């Protein structure tokens, strides 16, 4: 069961900026300058997905070296990954969905979970488990802003960070919705920009994203 303390922690992270960058990092050595560029640009909450062999090393580096960053672990699928993310220094954990085993694992940690949902039934189940801060994933594929509009009235307690297919152009449409706190986006620091060490470009895109509103 999620606690009010976990909800408060997620609120702090989700309200820090309108966009949480969703990142795929192959080289931990580039994670620190990347994260510093994002923080300078006004995006302190960042999600490093566990989609590469060295993602945990990247999380550990950011957690220990980047002041002002809330570094989260994304694409967490099971208890072992949850534990590893916590040990690496993640301040929040994000999952594409929510299984009973994953929710049980989250209950054993102070590091809060932002669980994924895609249907009204999944949102209802998570609300019953004490989770009111949710990820909608994959947002564009499952109905996007129109789905969130439909969920707002019957499920008013749920607040979302939609992620998946969202762009700088479409983000304001989501952010205008009363049940959306922030959005997740990969356009700010894509793999090519990270590989090219385009820290100035990442900072500039972060600054633009930080200024987004409805």
C-alpha cells in the first residue's frame, strides 16, 4: 500500500518542472554532464531508463555528483530491479505498468513508485492500492489527451505524468488538463545528443521545456 509520504515525495518530483526527461544512457561518463545540463535548464527531475547495461552506473553517478537533481530509475519491472535502483541512489522509480509483485516490492521501500497505467481498470486498481500519482503509458498509443479527459470525471483522485510519444508540440495539450501534473519526454536529450555530448543543446531544449505551460 502506498503511503501519504510517498505521494508527497512524488508531488515534489512531479511538480518540480512541467517535463521529466526520459533518457537512455549507454555511457555513465556522459550521465553527469548531461544531468547538469538538464538541471541548469530547469529540469531537475530526470528518469534514466534501465534499458542499457550501464544504466544503474549512470544513476549512481548522477545521484552522487549532480546537485539539485532528482534522478529516477525507469522501466523497472521487478523487485530485483527496484532494489538495484534504490541501491544506486534513485530517488524515485517508474514502471511501464504495475504487477502485484512490483507493488509488493514498492511497499518495502521508502523510494516512491510512479506506476504505469493504460486503462480505467488499471487506474482503479492502483487507486485502491493507495497510488494516486500515476504514469499513463504509452500515452499517445492508448488515447492520449482524450483518454485523460475521459478519466478526469469518474476518477478525480488520479493525477498523471503521461509518457510515450509526447513531443514539445503536443505537451501543452496534456499540461492543460486538470489531471496532468507533468509529462515525460525523450526529445530533450535523445541518444544522439548524448553521444555527441551536445550539452549546450540539451540545456537549451531543457530551458524551452521548463517554460512550457498549457
